[in-house]
């Protein structure tokens, strides 16, 4: 049994994101009863960390009929190329039915003592390398405070946005003000067998979602 937050915005394509903190929740998910289209799971972090449940979550998401995505939690004090290598070494080749690669950039990505002048060029290097290696343009997950403080280079607007904003009215970071958002993590209240999850909506209907996956 699952309980989604009340959605009054006419969104029709929903998903959740999971990691080791949801344990074996993937075993309980059922496409016929949970009304979800996609599930995004954590794959890697920095240059050495692998989510211990990724190897179970990744094939199970596909086997259960959900569109799947894999994200990398970015660390500013780790070498961008080595972070790309960690992600690709764990995820392998993405299918055209999967989300493009996803990078999670938030406040705790800003490691203590980091030279802040290196944050944006290094992250752009990471994104460029990831696109070169996969042939697909990465998606950026972030929140307004982090983005407005650290993602100020207009180059970031070329990347589709997954925005975390738990307010009723969505606000976009400055760099993306003139761009359409792709995913909105609008609550942490999706409950499945008493396990809370982040709840995500796609900015469009099913045909638009299919087109996004196939073309990105």
C-alpha cells in the first residue's frame, strides 16, 4: 500500500528516488498498484563510494517495468574524471530506455576547505566528460539555495534540471529561470509500507516523458 502526497497540479507522471536508506523497498514496489512511472536510485558518490543497494535496485527497477535512473552524488574535493570513472564503472552502459546520467549537487557537495573558484569549472568538466563517455547530456539535481550560490555560470542552463523544492509553488534557480524544469522533487512524503520516499513529478504527460527519455 502506498500513499502519495496530494497532487492538485494535474501532473500525471510520477516517480521516487531511492538509496540504501530505503533498504529492500524495491521488493515491495508494484507498477500495477503504486502508480509510478519511474524510479531513480543512487549509484555512486565521489571517487570510491558505491551505494550498497545499487546492484539490487538497478536490475529490479527494470524488471518491474519502471523507467530507471542512476545518480552520482558529486563531491567538490574529488577529481572530476575519477568521479566519472567511478559512476561509469558501477552503472555500466545506460540503455536508451533509461534516464540520462544524473548528478546530485547540493550543499553537502561543497566539501570543507574547498577553493570555491574551482567548483563551477570542475563540475562543468565532470558534466562534459560524462556526456562524452555516454553520448547523453546529464541531468542536474539541485536546490535553489545551492544553485543560486554555486551554479551561477550560464553554461549550466544547457543541462536539464531536477529541482528539489518542497514549497507549494515552485521557484527555479536563477540560471534556469528561462528554462523549463524537467523533474520536481516536491515532497519527501511518498510512503510505501511505512517507508518515506522523495516524491518526484515530471513536467509533462506520458508521451512527453517517453520523448524525453528517447531523445536525451
